[in-house]
C-alpha cells in the first residue's frame, strides 16, 4: 500500500521527515518515533518504532535483519513519547500491513 501523507498529520506525530534515500538514514534525528521503509513510489515495505536517541540504531538493526528488502527510502515520524511511538506503530502496521513486518 502506498504511503498516505495524511498519516503525517496523526495527532501522535509532532514532526516528520521527508522521504530520504535509504543510504542517508544517518541524517535522521535520534528521537522517539516510527520509521517507515518504502520503495521509490512510497509503497510501504516495513514499519518500526524507536525510543529516545535510537532512531539511527534501530534503522541500522532493521537493515541488518533485511527488513529494508525492496526499500529505497526511509521516513521518520517523531513522537513525544515511547507510548505514542508504540501506539502509532501498531496503528500503521494494521493499516499498511507491510510485507517485511510479516517475515
């Protein structure tokens, strides 16, 4: 399923990044939130969550586990708490049902 920009405006999201080339993920801010791997057309491939100061580390870990399969870009949705990141991750996984979350 293709990413919908309306999800950037979810009340749990305090700020979000633009889609960036996956190789540039280290430029993302290390804050609590959710990250989304997508292909060049923003078809969602994987959704993961991260706690404070762990965005880059969690993306790196997901890539080591091949959760970036088929992805070319990444987007970050920042939240103001771990709880909101957890709730947002669940909500987005249920909506998009990314294939790489199932393997």
